[in-house]
């Protein structure tokens, strides 16, 4: 039986991991704006991460699965990314250099979050724990620390985010050495190979992955589900790229305001992550996704009015609730409405559409929309798209696309 220290080690790991994220993620687009980049340029930079991640994450995954090197990959990724990000400070007025740094950064950063999630899931299964309960610890640490980082940057300068990120990721590198080795090396299957049994080659594994995807692509119900997912995800991805720049346009101590607003949304996520299963069981997948999309439309509409800070605070509660519930419901729907041998692929496909594809489109288009009509047009358009997404989910429900009664959320 594992010791309590080892059993709950991933709680500690996730706690510090999301502190590292809080040190830079909410503030980076604001720093770009302070350096004089236009919204179009900021949007292009933010689209690089999803694009490179879409290409590189399968490569990292195959390397880890084939050679069992999750721990070295994490140490490499966390050791390199903050120093590459630090190079932004020396990009000057060369946008081409910003782009080059962003590409290199995305190559290494694309390995971090998926591997941390995979290691966390494996640890939870080995120790009879809930992944959700471990992930909630990350929401707590993010919410508690992001306000402190905002106050720190207002006092000592926003460029301190690079130093804070380097220190936080140094801590993560040290913690990564304490992890159990991840993945299985080539030829390992938990037991002895039978005499004469050939080891599976990397090309054979890739052909197996493609073969598993073919029946998934024939599932029309799942494909029709991904269309409103993409439409509804435009708003959250626009928010990821431009929310900090939007808040900075109000003036005042922008970093502190950004930190406080992100704290509110992170705290609001916690009960939703904990009780998402109950909510989905009560409402069903499709109804939950429809209502969450409508709630998202309300959130974007409020932002389009450029309200006072007190209203923005209340609106961030809606942000945390809609993000957590949409993610939990979408993942479970994809899992439940896919063939037995494609569950993981369906989960990955949902994440790719929600994060990568929607992120690429939203980041690139969003900068031009802001230049043409400002933030009222940006968030007004996001509200309209969320209503369209809600209608798509409602139509999916009328077509019999909800199989909640057969699922185990």
C-alpha cells in the first residue's frame, strides 16, 4: 500500500504546476501590448501555440509511449520553456523575432500540460484517487496565486513575470525528478513476451492509431457534436488571447485587476468540477451543453458593453462556471458517444477542436476584429456564435444525440 506522502504527491505537484501557470499566462498578452504589438500581431502570436501543439503533441505522445520517457520530457520541457520565453525581452521591435521565439517556445511547451495530465491520470488510477479531485487543487493554487502575482507586477513592473516563471518552473523541474517514471518502454507490456512474438514497431503503432480513428470518423453523431463545440469555443479562445489586453484598456493598476479577475473565475471552477457529474446526470449532456453555451453568450454580451469593474467581477463567476462545465460535459459526451476502442481518441479529438483549432481561428481573426470595431464587436460576435452553438447542441438533442442513460459520468 503506498505511503500517504507518495499517494498524495500529485496533489502537491499540481499545486505548484498551476502556480507556475498563474505567474505568466493571464499577463502575457498584456505585456505584448505594453511592448507596442498590435492586436493583430498579438493574435498571430497566440495562434502559434495551438498550431504547433496540434502538430507536436502526437509526436511527444508517441515518444513517451514508445520509450517510456515522461519524466525526462517533463524535465526538458519545464527546464527550457521559461528561458525561451525570457528571450521575448530581447526581441525589441522585430516582430519576426517574436514569431520565431513563439514557435520554439510552442515546441517545448506543447509537451507540458498533456504529459502532466497523463501522469496525473495514471497516478490517480494507481492510487484509487479521482483525477478531478487532484485537478481541483490546481484551480485552488492558480486562484490564490494569480492575484498576488498581479500585485507584484504592478509594484515592480510587468517584466518581472519572466523571472517569476523561471523560478516557478525551476521548482517544477526539481519536483519532476520525484515522479514515478512514466510510460512503458518498447516491448514492455507488464509481463513476459511469448517466445517468437514480434515487438511492435513504431510504424505499426502509428498504423494502429490510424486504424482506430477510422471507425470514429464514421460516427456522424460525434462529428455533428464537434461542429457546435468549435463554434462555442471561439469565445473562450478569444478570451484567452485578448482578455488581459481588454482589461488593460480600462487603465489603472491593470495587473492587479487581471489577477483578481482570474482569481474569481478560478475559485468559481472548483465546485463545478466537483459536482459536474451530478449536474450532467440531472440535465443530460445535450441540455447541459446548450445551457452552458447560452450562459457563455450572456457573458460575452456583458463584456461587449464594457461594464464597470464590479460587473466584470460578477461576470468572472460566470466564466469559471461555463468553462469548467463545458469542458467536463464535452469530454464525457465524446467518451460516451464513441466506439469502445476509440474512447481516448474521441477525448483527444474534442480537446483538439476546442483548444487547437478554435484557438488558431479565434486568435487570428480576433485581432483584426478589434482593429475594425473594437472590443464591443469582438465580444458581441462571440455572443452571437455562442447562441448559434447552443442551437447546434439543441438540434443534436432533437436528433437523439444524448446517451447519458448508458454512461458512467
